[in-house]
């Protein structure tokens, strides 16, 4: 595609560019139409000039598009832009966050391999590891996120991956990324960080030595709750394996979704800072409410992860949790009294969402496991959006004042 080689956003123009510039411009290639905004390439296949070119494309002798399960210009723009923001050599986009996790595991692991995983990861990640990867004899051990000793003693000779999210959902526990990297290095394992909650706008795990970063693009990368997507990022040698798997298995990102995420990245830092400012203000306000027993947000100075989060993150993100005085009944009353907040399990949206983890996102755990991981019946999670903080507080006050 000669037009794509010599048009805008050339690597040399952006060499050394700052994050805000990369977020707006990395990965764009203009077509001869001269469109200013990135085009959407909704095509499943591509035509060749002649039979010899078709043969050369198929054999790989000539680079270029063949079929959208292999390459698509809209998907490539998203991959290049998110790779620039994370500081990764290569990105592989997928149909969802779960597809990114599955593709990474199936590309890099084989029967007999072992994963050590934080207990506080996205619920479906646990199901994927424990129910499905175990069928392929890829076993996992779940350990407390912020207990390095537990990670160390769970590692076996056949351990290949250390998998975590930081901050955790919903209690905002923080992992020490540098310490986890040291452990990965000492044990010959790969450190995989699901960076969904912070995004590269707030935390860049590769700077702490992570080998692979995963995103559910569905959340903050989109930022407005429209599309499902995911991405895995890392060194070329690892991502080539993931890409080969995605091409063969087919959990490909749709070009339309890639375009939505590409445009989402342009405003990512501004949105993440606004989410974080609203969440911090809400955390301070919640703490003053008589009906609130405890607030979990790493931006609060007395949160056990505050110091570490301050080192690793430029702000504390949009998700917080709090316990009301009482139990399930009081938590449900608070949730049901809201009129503006959206009662939905999604997060990373401009609209503030509220959920009762014990009976939704964490409902598959038994009561003992929930209690052990702090997901009590009186816990409420709020993924703070971009509405006026006064209106968010007023909506929560409706219920809290009843308790
Ligand atoms: C939502 C989520 C996922 C899964 O992403 P999907 O896009 O829903 O498949 C993985 N990890 C985290 C932390 C998430 O919040």
C-alpha cells in the first residue's frame, strides 16, 4: 500500500513525541482522499492488482493486506496508537478483553504449564483459568495480590506466568510491580499485568518491567460504554506468537470497534484525570457520611496501598468501593435509592455506575471466599464517571440519608 508508506504520521515526525501527541496522532495513515479523521475500513478482504501480487501477498514475500482476520488498517491504527502509549514494541488487538487473555495464554502456554494469579482479578479471568485452561492441563494457583511471600511459594518449576491487576477490583489493593518483576526474573516467569483500571494514562507497567500488558478496551479505552475489545502488548517475540494465535483462532477486533477505541485514546488522559479527580472527591465525601463505615480508594492517605500507588500511578483511577453500616439490606437500599447512577456492572464509562459486588460481580464466590477477599454484604462499588461531582454526591445521599 504505497499511500500508507509516505503519508502522515510518519514515524520520524513522532519520534520522541510526548504521550499526549502520540494519543492523538500515532498510527494514522491517510488515504489519497485526504481525510483528516481516521478512516474506518469495513472490509473483510482485499483485492490484488494481478495474480502475481496475490501469490506474493499469500506467500508473505510482499507485505500488505490479504484478509481482515490477518490485518486491517483500522485495527492496525489502534494497535500502533495503544502500543505507543504503553511503550510496547507491539500490540495485538482482540475482540474482547477476555479474548486478549485467552489468546495470550494459548499462544504462550502448553499442557503442563502453570500460572500464578492474583485472587483479586476480574471474575471471568478466574473462570477462564480454573474451568477452561485447566481442561488443557494448564493449572493455576490463586494467591493474595499484595502478599509477595504467597506468590513466591506458589511458583513451581513449570510456572510460566504471573498474572495480576493493580489496583484490584473493587477494593483497590495495590501490587508492587517492581517487586513482582524481580520475582518473575528470579524464577524465569513472565509478568502479565491487566492494566484495565489505570490505562497508560495513569500507569505504564512496562516501566516497572512487566513483560505483557493486557487491556479490556471495553472499559476506559472506549470510555463511553459502546464497544467490546481487548489488546495484548509486549515485545515483538512474544506478540508475534499471540498474533499468530489470533490469526488462526479468529478472536479478531472489528474495524469499527478499533476506530471507536482509536478515537477514545485521543481523550484518554483528560478523561482519566477527570475520573480520578471525581473519584477522589467522592471518596473524601463518602468518608464523612455517618452511614458509611469504610471507604476503599488508594487515593486516600490511610489506604494500605496509598504509598505504592503514588509511586506507580500518576492518579488513582475512577473506581472505589465503600461499606455502609449494616448488611445487604442497607447496601441494596442505598443502591435502589439512586436515580441517576446506572445500576450496571460495567465500568470505565462517562456515566457513573453502581453495583453490589457480593450479589453480582463476585456472586460466583461462596460466602467464605467472599468474606476472605473482603467482598462483604455491605460493600458497594462505584465506577465514578464524568458527571458533576455534586450531582453524583446528591444521588448517593438519597440512600445514605435513609440508613
Ligand atoms: C472487563 C474486564 C476484563 C474483560 O474484558 P471484556 O472486554 O469484558 O472481555 C478483563 N479484565 C478486567 C480488569 C476487566 O475489568
